[in-house]
C-alpha cells in the first residue's frame, strides 16, 4: 500500500496529524502544569504566611499548640525545623524523608536567603506527589526556624489522567479520520491520472481517436487534460497526414515508374534502330523529369515541415519581380489564347528570398493557366495596404467548390475534374509549397472562389519597413529643400 502515491499521501497525513497532536499535547501539558504549580504555590504561600505570622507573634513554648490547631484543619503535612536542624513539630511522615534532596535544598534556601522556596517530592503526575514550601520564621530580625507545608496533588493527577485519556481517544479518532481523508483525497486526485494512463495506453496501442473526458474541478488537472487532448489530436492529425502523404506519394510515383518500366520492356522486346532508341529514351527522360520534380517538391515540403527551409533574407524589388514573372508567361499564355492583365504598383519592396518568392508566383500563375479556358484572361495585381503588400492572381476558370477550399493547400490535393489541367502533369504539391514559402516569409495565402466565376488567390507579404522609413525620410528632406 505504501508503495503507491495514495498510500504515501495518507501516511503523510497521519504523520502530520500525529506530529501536530504531540506538539499540541506537549504545549498544553507545559501550560497547564505551570498554571497548576502557580496556583498551588500561591495557596501554600498564603497559608504559610498566616501560620508563620502567628508563630512569630507567639512564644516558642506555645508553638506546639498553634501547630496542632493548624494541623487539625489542614489537609496536608506540616513540619517545623529549627535553625540548628532540630525537628520541632511534625504532623505526618517527614517531608524531608519523602522529598529527599529537593526538600533539603529548599529548606537550605529558606534559611540562607530568608525567602520562601518550593520543591516537589516526585513528578507532578505521581500518585504520592506533594508540593512543599519552606517558609522562614523570624524572631528579632533573624531566622530561628523554617516551616514546611506540603500539599498533595493527587486530585490534579486525576484531572490530568482524565485529560490524557480524552486527548488520546480524540487523537486516535483524529488520526483515523485524517488517514481516511488523506486516502480519499489522494484517490480522488489520482482518478484523472488513472484515466490519463488508460487513454494514453489506448493511444499508444494505435487508437488515436481516444480523448480524455475528465471533469475534474482542480485547475491543474483540467489544464493537463486539455493539453493532453490537444496533444492526442495533434498526434492523430500528424499520423493521418503521414498516412495520407505516404499513400499519395506512392500513388504519384507509381504511375510514372510504371510507365517508365513499360516503355523499357517494350524497347527490349526486339532490336530497334538508333533513331527508335533515341525516341524511346527521350520519352523516358520526360518521365524521369516528372519523377524528379515530384521528389524535389517532396524534399522542399519535408524541409519546410522540419523548419529547415533555407531563405536568403535580402531586400527584394517585388514590383520588378512580378513584372518579370508575368513576362515569362506571355508566350505560354498566347499559345492557348489566354491574356495576361497586370496591375502592379511601383516601388514595392519586401525582405525575403527572391528565388522562393519567384517560385511561388510561378506556381500560382501556372496553376491559373491550367484552369483558365481559351480566350479568357488572367489578372495579376499587387497593391500596398498599410504595412503589407497584397498580391492577387485571378483566373476566369470554373472555380472551386466551397467544401474543397479548406484542403486546397494540402499536399497531393486536387480539386474536381471540372478544374481540368491542360497538361495533366500536376501532382498536387504546388499550392502546398506556396503556402510553406509564404508562411516562412511571415505572410498569408488564401483563396476566394465560386463555381462558375473563377478563382482568386491572394498572398500577403510584409513590406520592407526599414526601406519604407528611409524613403519617408528622403521625401521629408526633399520637401524641406524645396521649401
């Protein structure tokens, strides 16, 4: 039992309770015993003072009569010792014999210092305990005798015994309650941990859909449950994405490899001329190029997911870059009678990797071209909005269904056949790469589309603030010079 956390916690509660009870009992005993001694000493002092006054005012020949009269109504022991050590009166067993050194020491103090001294025959809790006062008696300003009065404390012992009995019973009950409460509280606190252990084992066994349902009131447990549920959800998402990625990658690579294998098998069936072999090799080279593009794209996505996408951070003239990318697509667009309309503001500058930004725009324009019908137009615009630049690539194609737009930037995702590809070569990786590149530049990418009305892809990138501030300072200087 004590190997478990709840057993150790219960033991800790019991130990703490026992320590508190022992400390409280010791403190209570010290306070009560001091109080009892003070009250007994005060009573003995009053009685000894009264008797000593009578003896000092009376001739020593009549002391025996006074002592006898006092002893008749005094419940304790009385003893009178002269200054030379003779016993002048004793009503009971000798107090000196009962108390030993303590009584003798108190008697010596009363003779030497001339003030009362107190002593006890034994422990306060002993049944035969007697509290004794040694009180000096003066005659002509000198001590001639010392009065010993004893007071039995057996009644006090009875009270203390009763107090200890009640305290012991209450202490035992308190310890049992503390042990039960500690065990219950530990069990209640560990119930969510048991559920966490059970669900974690199920998740480790492969059931990634399991979630914690604990409704613990403790803030710490609730926070742990939420964090673990998020972790399980992320694990499920990551695992499903990995399975989908593996399946999609296998599917995309299987087709060109099958084609490549078939062409090679056909070429080896019978001897061919040099020209025929060259034609077959050129066809295989195109297939290998497609495989290489897919592998390169997968490598780019893997580096982006691992946070290792290398970006050369330099000032980029975005206006000029967009103009050049658009010019590079004019011949391709003209072959399908697709027009390119560009509306790009001047002096747009960002901080980033020009090669990766160019790759993003090439993918977006190529994607728009694949789905743009003949004799339509593609629009490329770039506008500064506050401290960002908004780039838009819009086509007049069939559009994208709303339920598909959320997964559009996932790898290997393809929209409906209605958005047919002119070349049929896409692997569904271009938009996923665009999103990783834009994210790496601290930007955003999104799509707006309605079926039958075309699609618009937007990219937001932060402007180069330092250059903007520099241009503003230059403008201010020029305005000041003109003034």
